[in-house]
């Protein structure tokens, strides 16, 4: 029966079900029409006369953490507001641990875990079992970790959790699905120069980290072709192991029952073979200077500038977060000066972007007209230099502190967000009260600390400036940025597939 026939056959039933709701709407509609606001409620007030109650403090909901004898760490957080349950397994792996001659292996393994079904249930049967329950299971491996997740209605938790455990522990890695992923990956390689934004971000990371760094290298036809089925099986066995996994479950469940399911489905799980070597790659800045990717078809320039950054556990992380707010946003210096006053940019930004366990980036830039490229770069660099050379104002400090603290609260709006952050802190060996330490440090940040942090971590001598655009239309040319400057061209030609 098609959807139109179904609707026609059921419209009387639908009308009967809607009648009580329509009656309520009519009742409340009449009450609303009869209500008239007071004159004072309609009087407009200036924005500085508005009063708002302070945002509530962050409070961690009650949760339980324990470990199984096989090393699997478990977090449970009950939340009975909705009849839903979701969970995730975080694996200590990542694309940064794959061999340099097989870039793409980790991503391929992560997607094939789910796509190929399990040794107990084929891909089509698995898809059907989930669709019938409006449930989902997803898997992936990113730069620094791997994840498997599920979501289900409370009433279907037992069945979906069993499927989830099957996907995690017994993926089939079906050859036809691996071939499908290969074709998709090959297509993404072929299209990777279609978007100027993608080119800019990719090539900027290569310049800062180095083209061979695990944090910047790219999958090529040759590295993809070198991956065979055995590589995928071995990477899975080395990566997806109970002693390297954190399981978190949140939602409408009974903890005693959930513990029993976890014991039943994960208690006997054991790793096979040697575990993945997760020694972190060393990170050093590779290059500095001015670089150009020629794209004659573009009518605007895409700019990124910056250098190697730091980690979230740096002592001056809070001061650098405040600095970010002073530079960015609608009230930030870059928006007001470069975009609004000088009219040099459609988009402009500059921020310190740390990572949990390896150096991140200080990255700035934006988009501008081709002929405004050099003035845009100079103006952005001038604002970066100004926050190093002169103290910010007291008003800027107060506004930035409020912005950091107020926005941070929204990372804890729901129990699943809170649980994800707790798991992340354990994964990267951060204290569970890291969020509260960060808040206290933001509140205590001073004007002098912001300037000291900027001077310590923003380094003009290490700056990489990358422009993706039409060099013929960039007037004045990039070599006018500074005396005796050399503009280095970047070749983004995609290597041909191996014969």
C-alpha cells in the first residue's frame, strides 16, 4: 500500500485522535486572545537596562564508573526524561597510528566494521534489524581515537545492545563492502581540489606539521591500493580490544540490568594478537614563510596564517581562551577592525586551538577580494601583534571572560554531553574536575596574564602564510608583504594511481 492509500484509509481514525487536541487548542487560543499584556510590559527598554539571571553552575549528574576483569572501563548514567538509550565505545587507536605507506587503513577499518555486518549477521540483515526498531549503530576511526555508538528506544535496548556488541567484537569485513569503500575513497581523492576551503586547510596543516606527519598526511591512490584485507583484520585486532576501550551508556535504563547485559555481552571479550603501539608521534613545526596555491579561476583569496600551537593542559590555556574572545566574534577586534571598519574581509578569525595530547595550531585567516589580499593579511597580522604588544582593556577582559564562561555551560546541556566529556577526560588522562579548574582559571585571568600568554605563544617568526587564489589578480603581490620575502608556490597535483 502506498502512502496516499494509507492516508486515505486512515484519515477518519486520524481525525478522531486529533479532536481532543483541537479542542484544547481552541480553548487556549480563546484564553490567549482574551489576555491583554499590561502597558509596562509593552514599553521597550534600552539593551543596557535589560536584566538576566546568571547561568546556573555546571553540576555533574550522578554516574557510575567501574571496570570488568578484562580491562573494559564502563560509565553508566541513568536519565529517565525520555524513553531512549544511547551508548558509545571509545577505542585507543587512530589514523595517527597507521603505517605511512597505508594512509587510509584506519578510516577504512572503522567504516568497514559496521558496513560489512558481522560474522553472525550479514550487512543487509543487520540493517533490517536496526530499521525495524528505528535504531542505529555507527563506527569510525578518526585521528586520535575510534568509536562505535548505538541509539535505541528503551524497550529495544536489549536487542540493539546485543547487535552493538556483535558489531564491536565480530565484524565480518565483507569484501564487497571494502571494495565499495575503496571506490568512495578514490572518488574523494579525485575531488579533493574542488573546494578552495579544503585546499587551504589541508595544505596549511602540511606546512605547519609537515607533509609526512600523521597529523597532516593525506591518503593517496598508492596508499589506498596498498591496503589489503589482512591489513584491515590486523589493524582491527590491534586496535579494538577490551583493555583499550571505554564503554559509556546513558539514558532510560536500570543500572543493575545494564550491568548484567554488559557482563553477558562483553565479559568474555578478549583481544587477539599484539595490541597497537600507541606511542604518540613527535611534533615539530616544519616550515615558515609565505606560500601560494595558484587557482586562476577564483575571484577571491582564501587565506590561512599561523603556526604550531599547544595543548589543553598548558597552564595558560585559560588566558589564551580569553585572548581568543578578544580577537574573535561580533565584538572582537578582528571583526570590528578588519571586516567592519576597513571592509577587507567577508570572514576573518584568529584563534589558539589546542589539542588534548599533542600540539594543536594557532590559526587565523579568512576570505577576501583578490585585490585586498595583501592589506587583509597585513591588517590581520597587525591585530595579532597588537594583542602581544599592548594590554587589553578592562572592558575587553570582562566581556571575554563572560563569553568563555557562558558558552562553556552549553557543553553540558544534556547528560550525554556530560558523559562524553567524562570519557574524553579519562581517555586523555585529564582530571575529572578539569572543567571546574578551567572555569576557576578563567575567572581569575588578569589583563597581564593575557598579554604574557600572547607573547609566549604567538610567534611572528614562525608564521606560515598561505594564500589560495588567483596570483594575477592579487595586487599588490604577496612579495610586498615584507622586504626580501620569497613566495613559495605549492603544487597540489594529485599523483596518478599506480599501474
